[in-house]
C-alpha cells in the first residue's frame, strides 16, 4: 500500500454551494448539473435486459502486518519484543517511540531492548543482552539481582480487562547462579509496590527450559483502558537468562483475540487478502513450525517487528474461523517462482478439500521502487509468467491475479502484463489508496470533502478504460481486481478511513464496483483489521464507520444487479483531487439495487453525499408487482463527517435499525451524509 506523492491544493465551497449554488475561485468550481426540484427524488427499480451477476468477492478485505493489524490487533499476545531482540524497528520508528514515551530511554541506557524498562531505575546496570545464546531468535537477556533486593524488568501492557481477568503465559529461563525463583507479575503502572497478580517460577535448569505461568486479576482492580506493567524479576543476588515471554488472555482462540474474531466473523467478508508491501520480502517458511522456534525479524517495509508467530497456518485458521476464503499475495521481490509454487502446494495440502483452485496474487505494487527487489517494467512480465507457470505446474486450477498499475498510470505497465500468454492470469489488479489533496491552494474543507466523496463515481471511467485495454488485448474473461482501496485525509479535516467521511467513501466505492461488476471481480477493503476495518486500542476492539458499511453491504449477500433509474440532483467537480480532478454528474443520492443470493429479498444500497440536506425519495418497485410491504432499513450517519469511533466511545457511529411499512411506493428520507441499506423481503410483498 502506498500513497504516491502528488501535487495538490484546491478550491472553495461555501454553504451556498452545499445548498445548491456554485462558487468559483481561480477558475475552480463545484456546480450542480441537475439541481434539486421541489419534490422527492424518483427512483425506479426494474430487471435489466441483460442480467449481471454480482461476484461475492467484491466484499473482500485485507490483512497485512502493519500498525496494529496483526500484532497488537488480531494476535492476542500482549507482549512486544518477547524475545528481547535488537534491530526490530527502523530509526524513524525508534525516534517516534522515544518521542511518545521518553521513559524508554532509560532502558536503552542500561542495555534493555525496546520497549523494555528497568523495574527500578536507580539500580543501574543489572542487565546484559546475550547474543548467540537464546531460546528463540538471536538474543536473550541476563538479569542480575542484588543481595537483599529485587531487580527486574517491565513492559507496559494494555489488557482486555473488560472481558477477561486471567492471563496465561510462557517464559524461557536458563538458571545461572543463586536462588532459583523467577517472579512474573502484573503491577499497577508506575506503582510497582502494588502487585495485582503474581506467579513464582522455580527455574532450576541450567539449560533453556520453558515454564508456563498464569496471572489472575481481581475484579475491579484494573479499570478498562488502564495500562498495567508486566514485571519479570529476581531477588537475593540471583542471576538468570530469560527469553521469549508471552502473555495471552485465557479466552484467546488459537492465539487470536475473540473480540476481533467476532467482529471479523460478523463482517461476512467472503475473502481475506494476506498481502501488502511486506509481501516483496516475506519468506513464508519463517511462519511455520513451533511458535517458540520462529525467528523475529525486521519488517523491512514498515520498520516494525515481524515475529512470525502469525504465519500461514494461523492465517488459514483465521479464514476458517470467520468463514472466509484466503487470497494470498506471493513474493515476486526477493522470492523465486519455485518458492511460490511450494507455498501454493502447502496451502492446498492444508486448506479446504485439498484440491487447490485458490486465489493467489502475483506480487504487490511491483511498479513501486519502495518494493524490495522490485522488477523493472521490462522485467515484470517475465517474472509474472515464470511464477504463473511454476504455480500452474502444481495447481492447474489456481486463480491468479497479476499486478497491474493504479488508474492514473496503468496503460504502459499493464500492456507489459497483457503481452504474456492468455492463460498467465485471471485478474489484473489495481489499487485505489487515495488522499484528499487537491489541485489549487487555499481549498476549503467543504470542497475537499465534496471532491473526495466524488472520487468513486469518477473512478468508474478509469476502471472502464482498464477493462477496454484488457479486452483489446484479447482477454475478455480477465477482470479487474481492486486488491486495496482506502481513503486517507492528509489534512485530517476531510473523509478519512477512521471517520464518517470514510464510511461515505466506502459506500460510494462499493456502489461503484457493484455498478461495474461486469468488469470488477475482486475488491478488498483496506483492511479487515486496522485502517478502515476493526481497530483495537488499549485492549478494546471496535469497528470503524467504514467497517459498518462493508458489514451492512456484505451481510445482504447481493447476487443479481438490478436496473435503477434516478433523477437525483448531481454535481460536477472541477480542479478537484489530483488523481481525478474533473468529475461530472456525481449523484448526491447514489442508489444501487440488487436481488439477494437466496432470491428472498430486494436490496437497495443508498449513499447520500450531501453534507447538509436529507434526500426524500420515492422508490418504485412496480416492475416486481409490488403493492405493499415492509422494509428493513439500516442507516449509518452522524453529526458530521469527522465523527468517529474510538476505544472510549466505540459505538458512536453504528447502524440505526428500523422497519418501514409501505404501500405502492416506498417513500423514505435519507439523512444527509449517510449510507443506508434497505432490505425488502419478498415474502412480505403484495
């Protein structure tokens, strides 16, 4: 995932524009091309002349070890840098950590790897990293206590105490000299005389030995969202080496956070992509075998630790637990075609009916020089073909996605990929990770918002251009795969993946791919965890506003696209966001209609982009012989586009549910800045 540097700044939008007027500044403007009439918007739904099937995979999602997605998110181990390694963060990330938590500097001064701290700062240097003698990875830590005193190390942890009070862990210990007891405890943050739970381990072995322990907090002793300190300590002149400490809540499911799993399962995402920038240097073998023996490494793409405790088996298990299919991106950076084929074989042996036919992505954003080992444009087709041939040799039924370029520079790159033999791949990828920067200086926040919300509508033309290039190459069956899409506000004053504006963008994007599902076969929102999906902070998991949009769409299981006629007011964007600065006829009320997979419901997906005006609409279903019925309505909206969910208020933006009886026509008022899903059960229709 990358946001390409662009040249920006844009224009004005006054309240008059939002109410139906127009504004002009230095030649830039928003105008309404179909001004609102006094009456309601008229929407007519009918069956199309040529039925269009909606691929289930349009509601896919995306998982990459970045930020708090895997480690610190899905993976429930609360300990950071459990095996006491150095070199797991880039210099920029270290600088950021020390800026946010200056107390970590003291640990570094006495030989402790980040983010470990000394229990008592006044005790000086009683710690020593030991290279080449470790239970896991490359380094362990020697602890040396003082006569009659306790010496130890600590790490600040966020625990889900609102859900679970018992925590189970393991620690590897090698006794060196003195008393054999090693204490593991949870203590109140920065009040180390207040022990909340403890376990004493008799570690007498002079060789590396794994010791389990359990810690149970008392109800009410730790408030939700309050951090605690995990302490490992020795007393009375003892010395021991420690390594590879873990701490999981007792209710973890196969090492995964149950709250995150439940939210992921309820998302009904049929597909999860395991990929991203890390793909180009990821060795899948590192994530196999006993977790205690997996090596911690630097994630080169993001400058953060890759512990490899969440590997292929864990990812496949995650997919099983949430009823999703895997979509795995293969390493075409440092990897070799045979490595890719071996991974395909391994997954086929461990997934489903073991017959293969899974979805595989041939690299990630290979056009970018930020990809480790990126191929040149002249070499990408050969790399793609060689990897495809190696995979086809072990699984002729594998479905393959070749790396295509983004919509604003796709032609020459995609032409190279399309010059390969026709059976090389089944899909050609593109990404739409876009910010709200605009062309002209001094743009108002309102204009930037309107321009950002128009992006999915304008994207359809670019997507159709990609489709045409594919068809002109003689591959009519190859479809576009949006394997990443996300809205980012660089100014933090407009639509962003964390706020209601990001939810409006998500609804608009999903409407775009539904409308163009004859050309788009796969769509993966960034991401299922973190970014626009499920977020976990301070032990609390919750869904972003965009999460609720994807969930509302996917849970209806739309299958057959229906025809929609609408006279919604529209607007035009001029000199808008750099990647799509000119967009025409953007409907304020954007409506898609579909029939559900079981044929029992009609579903309307409705996005009201207007920031201040509700839209009353009359929906005509007479083409289906409908005279009356009851609609189930789910609406996602809020006070303004910047409102978002967080760990303190996780349900600020969630669906508002209601039922609406109607006769002849469904008349409904869609709130401003809202995404609404309307389900009309056929068994209630007359």
